[in-house]
């Protein structure tokens, strides 16, 4: 058995534990706690990264190593971890981000010196990394759920880190509640599967909840589905699908279960936001992929249709709400919803192709989804780290108070720009590559069936185009208002560049964005084992031409694209302006002058375009959705055209808040109020309840 | 699927030289149609040379983005142009990018154009950027639907391959699917190149301009690159439109005769589409900004109908 990745993996997991313990030990000495906890975390993450790369580059068919982490005396509870291709791919994501974010945190946590306990931050951060890694490696449902819960709890603690603020506390509680609704669904889903495997194996031994048995159950369910036998099992399977969709969907932040996401991500410390947006919500994607492709067998068509529709809706609504934000971190949080939607478009299309029996196309769509998963992790973490640096320098999240930062924070601006171009799916960076793969799979999907359902593919494609264009608009706004023009506040005018470690963390992710964009062939090769495991195909050879320099697609004569080629060509074409400059402009001089101010007395930052103004046309076009409210109060002396004071307020409220969650909230509170009568505090009443319950149970037993 | 540096060079030169002429033609004919004499056809060349020779004034509020943007706008338009077959069926660089890459490249140019508009801190630039990105956002889905229709019919997103399929005798130019997709793309073309129902290229009226507003602070060679980039983009989109839907006469091999015919037919097609744009510009008034989404919505519906009709007619 090939157990090469294991020593590294053990080092990595132990490292997180040591980091957490050390951070608590050195709690009183904040500098030491900072350096120790985040230093150890970055080394552990590096070990995890190497383990994942080692495993994935071995290619398909590498033995799946498996060990018990801890001896356990509790029956049914085994801390077994295994490294299978899907897990290894997500291990790659968590470790890469863990590395970059830990390095960044070395500098970022200094901002908390004297204010907050850095040791606690470091300890929880290490625990979160440990739990998330364990989620991706767990080999049975119990261990998975335990790791899942630890992850949710540590994330809750980190979200509430700055708990003095009311906003933070509320967001933390919301996250806690939503997260547990999700976990509840997951427990029910796993119980349904457990029932199935128990029946299949004949006994409910610990073996019955291992992931291998679930996989075997999936094959049984596929057979039942194809032969139209065992409708009871198939009904349970459908219910399990819905439970998992909700359970993992809450974590991933699909619309309409996303409400915790824009609340919790902005209030957490920025390094934690980066990790949450980059990795934590991806555990939902991991779970869905694991369950849908590994456990539940050949899917019926409506699963794929559901996932694709949810993905499309999440993508469009996520970006539309993002456009309305002028809180930089909330804006990024809404973009996470958008990108989760794009990932689900790939996964949903893949399920539809698996159903219609097109394994190659299914692999293409799956690759598109997974490629976008790592891409989003990289560029979203990069953007959050950039936002953190900006927040650190200006002490505000409100974009309307920023501006002019490109001159004061040169490197941060450059890194943020790279992230912005990548997330807007523009060539030559990574976002374009994964969206290109998504487009290709959607386009080819049109030919896979003859039913009307196929019209969904191009419509989803068009919505993806809308999403991309709106994302570009949103990031022109986010970058332009934050980093360009004149500073709009004192803080922004005195902003300073982030520290070296903060820049290094961003630099690593920037390099990853460029690498994943220009050289897609590497990642495609690493995805071979994953698609082999999940859809039985390896298509990296089909997807790359000319030694991997050109990305092609699975159809003969289909489109090809080469980001490296285009980038080099663009560099070569710079010769054209150079020649023209030599011909005509060598004597032209350049001077600096004021921006034209229409003959007024100089341009002030107040005259600049604002973020709210920038998104106004889009707010107007989609006003049926946004239902913007605005209040204008003016005071004037003699004519309304000469206002002395003006107060302007504009709100956009999410339709889900007003239409779903608020009525639901009211309903729950109302019912609780009624139920309170039951709990009146009188012993006699309680005795009666116990008696009635007992009688009912006895009747039931008879 | 060959990689020929000579082809790349020739097409680059063609793009660079033809684009200002096309803009000049449209301007001149528009003037003629409005009973004005109009500037000479080659006026844009003189403008560009003059811009190149002029000194530059760069706003003191602007950062490096402002000086970087013109190069991105110019180069992306040029690279996009190399992905499109002009005279011959085989585009010089079809291997490096398909129609999705073309849309992406133009979007990259627009991204930096909008940033360049915001950078000097003038309200005009911000307004232009905001409107440009909004219109692009509404135009993009319509454009993609129309492109998807053609790509699905041809079974590929590779532009040269689409053209090859379109040249085959089984392809019907006047099939309702293609007519609707063409109409949708034509509307998008008007929006993307800033033509009259959407934006007025001749305007300097502050509150109606979009593209001009973003260029307001540019001068000298930066302005030249911006203007040139915009006219190359216009040429590229027009070429895409005429060659995908009417691939008649395009050279399939590299013999001088075939290329000669190809060039002549290509010139003819460009004249026709430019004339169509001139007629639309002269007979229509500029729409209010918030009426533009209706127009582009119509393009989206046309694109969707085109797709649905593929479903019906196959």
C-alpha cells in the first residue's frame, strides 16, 4: 500500500493541534502567541499542501491510504481518516488557503495587540483549520459529523471574535442557528443512508456507516433505479437528496438559505472572512459532491435540474445584491453566493449528463465545477485579504469613505486588481478558464437530450453571461471607488501600505490566480483521479492540446483557448504602440494637471462618483427585484432649487428577508408564545403531561 | 490549425489600417445622409496622428491605472481581432481562442476603460463608467444567447469552424433561427460600439454621453490608443457579424485569386453593414438611458426565440 502522503498529513494535523495548544499556552504574551500559532499553522498547511499534491500527482489508481487517528473506546466512533481523490482535491484547497492566510495573519493579528486576545484567535484559527481538514478526510459519517460540528462551532467563535459590537453578536447567532438547521438535515440524511446500508449488510455494525458502505449502497440504488425496482429505497433516496441539498446548501450559501452569509462574513476578522469564504462554504460543495456523486448512485433527471436551477438563481441574485452593497466585505460575501451558484451550475449539469448516460460530458461539467471551486477559493480569499488590508489602513468597511488608495497602497491595489479581474471571469486569469469550461459543458449539453429540458442549458449559459457582466460592473465599482480617484475621508488620505507578511499572503494567492489561469493543464491532470473516482472517466488528455498549452474541449472541432498564448500575444503586440510612439511621439511631453472641474474652484472628493451612484442604473433596471426605498429631506430658505441642507437615505432590502424569513420568524415566535402556556411552572401540570405521554406510549407499544 | 507568423502580422496590419477607415466611412456617409458635407474618409487617420504628436496632460489625481488602461483597451481589441476570420476562413489565431475568448477579451478592455474613466475623479468619468458597465451587463446575455444559437448549430465555439460549417450548402442563411440571431447580434453591435439608439458617438453634450465621458480626461497618445481601440473593436464586431452569418466568398485556401475575391467580398460586406448602421443612426433618435434595457431586452428575447426555433426546426 502506498502510504507516502501519510507522514506529511499526520504532521499537518498534529501541527494544527500544537498550534492551537501553543497559542493558548502563550496567551498572555501576544507577540509570541501570534508568531507561534500562525507560524505553526502555515507550516502545517504547507505539509498538507505537499501531501495533497503528492497524492494527486500520482495519478488515478493510487491506493487510498487509510488510518485510525486516535484509538477509540467508544463503540461506533472511529476516528478513521482516508485520503481519496475528492478529499485530496479539497485538502489542496484548504491547505493552499491555510498557508496564505496564516502568513497574512502574522501581520494582520498585530492590529489586535492590546485590544483583543491574539492567543484565542490563533487557537481557534488552528482548530478551524484542523476541523475543516478533518471534514475532507473523514471516513465515516460519525467522524464527519463531529468534525463538521467542531468546524461550525470554531467558526462561530471566530465570527463572534469582536463580540463587543451588537452587529457581530447578531450575525454570530444567525450563523449558529442556520448552521444547526443544516446539520440537523445532514444527521437525518445520514440516518436514512445508515438504514439503507444496515439493511444491505444485514447488521448495523460500525462498518455500516463507513463511506465505503455508502458507496456500495449507491451502486445498489443505481441498479434499483435502472431496473425500476424497490420504489421504497428510491423514495428514501429522493428524501435523502433533499435533506442533503438543504443541509449542505446552508453551509454553501445557496439562495434562499444564504442569509447568514452576508451577515457573518463581514463582521469576522478579515483573515477569518477569507477562510470562511474561501474554504468553509466549500465544505458544502464538498459534501454535495461527495453525496451526489459518490453515495447516491445514478441520479434521476430532476436532481440535476434542481441543482442547475438553484445554481443559476444563486449566481444571478448573488451578484445583483452584491452590486447594491457599499460595504466592501458584504459585497464580497454576496459574490460568494454568486460563485457558489456558478459551481453548482457545473455540478448540476454534470448530474444531468450522468443521468442521460454521457460520462465524458459529465466529467467535463464536474471539472468545470471543481475548477471553479478552487478558483473561487483562491481569488475570493485574495480579495478578502485585500479588503482586510484596506480595513486595517482606513478603519472602515464603507467604500464611500475610501478612494485614492492605489497611490498609497500600491501592492495591495495591484493584488486586489488581479483578484477583481479573476472574479469577473476575464481572460487571462483563472476565473475565465473555469467559466469557459462551464460554458462548454452547457453548450454541449444541448445535444444530449431531445426533451424541452435542454433549453435550460443555453438559458443558464446566458444567465452566466449576465452574472459575469454584472460581476465585472461590480468590481469596477469595488476597485474604482476604493482605490482610484481622490480619497473621500481623512482616514483614506492617510492610509498606509500593509505589512510585508500581509502582502506576502496576498502575493501567494495572486500567483495562484495567474498560475491557474495560464497553466490549466496542471490542475486538469490533478483532477483526473477525481473524475475517475466520481464519473469513471479521465479526460485531462482530451482537454489539453499542444502539451497542455492549449485548453480544448471534449467535442471534436470544438473551441480551443489558450490563456498563455493570448497573454504572450498581447505582450508581442505591445510592439505596435511602441513603434507608433517611436514614429510620432518621441517629442511629446507629459505633464500633470488638475482634472477638468467645469470652471469651478477645484475638484473636491464630494464631487466624485459614489458607489451608490455607480450602481444606480442597475438598481433602476432591476427595481422590480430590489424595491429600493429612498427618503429625501430638504430644507430651503426661499426656493427649493437652493437647498440649505439635504438628507438622503436609500435602502435596498433583500426580498428573502422581507418575504420569507421575517414572516417565518414571526410565526415561530407566535407559536412559541402559545406554547409557553404549557410551561407554566406548576408541578401538577408537568405530572399530567408525563402521565399522558406515558399512556400514549403504552398505547403505541400495544 | 496552423500557426503562421506572417498571417498574424498581415491581419494585425489590416486591423490597424482598416478600423479608422471604417469609422471615417460611417461618419462621412452619415453626414451625407443628413445633407452635410462631412469630413474626409481618412480624417480619422489624421486625427490619430495628431493625437500621437500632442503632449499629454495626466490628471494629478490619477494613479497608474489611468495610463495603463489605454494599452489594455488597444491590445485587447487587437488580440480579439486576431481571433476572427476576416478575408480567409481560417483566422490566424483561432487555436488560441474561440468566440467566448473574444467576448472575454472585449470585456477585459471594457473593464479597464471603465476604471480609466473613474480614475481622475471627475463625475463625468464616473457617470460614463457606470453607464457603460450597466449597458454591457444588459447586452451580454443577449449577445451570448445569439452566439450560443450559432455555436449550437455549428457544434463548436471555434469561430473559424463556425464559418466553415456556415459555408457548407446545408446551412440556410434565411432560416428563421439565423435571422433572429442576426437581428439580436445587430442590436448588441449597436450597443457595444456606442451607436445611436444607445449612445451618440458624436456627442459632447455632457449628460448624454457614455463612451466620450470616460475619455474626457485622456489626451495625446493615450487618447489615440483609446479611439483606435474603440474603432478596432467596432471593426471586429462587424466582421464577426457579417462573416458568421454571411460567409460567402471567404477564401478557403491561400491562393492569390481566392484571397483577392475574399478581400473584395469582405469589403462589400463591410460597406453593407456600415451602411445599415448609418441608416439606423440617421433614422433613429437616441433613447433615454432607461429605455435602453428595453431595446436590449428585445435583443435577448430575439436570441431566446432563435434558440427555441432551433428546437422547433430540428
